[in-house]
C-alpha cells in the first residue's frame, strides 16, 4: 500500500490547515487504496483567529495539537517524518501554510520555510518521489526546492508575482484543474484560492491526489 505523507499546519483556514481541503485529501487518498501518514510541526501557532468573527484571539495554541483534531489524533511531529517511509508528500492549504509552515504571509518573497518541512520535501524530491501542494501552499515551493518549478495558486495576480520574484514559474489555473511539473514531479491546484464551495474544491484536489499517486509508479 502506498504511503502518502500529508502535512498539516493547524486546524482552520485562517490560522492553520483548511479543513475541507484536508478532509478531501484524506478521502481521495483512501479511495485510491493508499494510506495517509499525517504530520504537523510541534510548535506554537503564529496566531489564533476566531473563525466566527475573523478577529485575532489572545490565546496560544500548538500546531500539532490543533492538527490532531482533524485526523482523530493519528498524527506525528513533522520532525519525525522520513522520506524513505513515504511514497509521496501532499500539503493542503489554509493560512497555516503561510504562517506556520513558512512565514510567507508576513515576509512574502523573503520568506523562509519550516526546516523540517524543507528537509522532508528535499529528501523526497531527491528520491524522485512526487509532491502535491494546494491552495496557498504552492507559494512555499520556490523556498523548498532550488530548481525552477511550474506551479499554480490559481489566478491571484499579486501572489503570482511574488512567486515569480522567488524564481517559480506561475501558471494560471482554474479551480477544477491541476498544474503538473512533470520533470520535477510537483503537482499543484488552486483549491480554496478559487473555490466557492466544497464540491468545487474537491474537483482539483481529487485530480491532484490521483496524479500524485500516478507519479509514484
């Protein structure tokens, strides 16, 4: 059974992993007969947002503990992830990707990625294992891999410009499609950068998971 590492950044679109994207990813992996192996950084969240009002809360939360809510507790610290145990890695979106897996939200093109994530992604890439990134998460890719990459976050011009500044090649993409860098084995999809509903988000996410699994062959 193929083992797909799924990397979480908390729980909730505004300060962690986008929950619909996470669940759709896990569902698609299971439906393809593969196994999701879940990880998240064991560190404090950058911030905590009230998802009812959108306002910041004076509260501290841990990324790993919050992410555990989505996967019913079946998750390990990202520092324990090993490329040799996995056949591929997928990173759902949500602002946590730009706040907790990197500091893209505050630093833009000068951002740095979480060191454990960088090591895992580089080790998988070096071993020829495919990578899938969705929503805002692909914006980290130029900081994770040294190679020029074709990727998408959808059609947001400002974000695309920042990606190009970092050395990525941004490809505009509709919500129901994916961009595949065949040479680098990197797949991306806009998901909730463009999706207006959960069924719209599912279209691209299901294609991404299928393509990532194809590339493990």
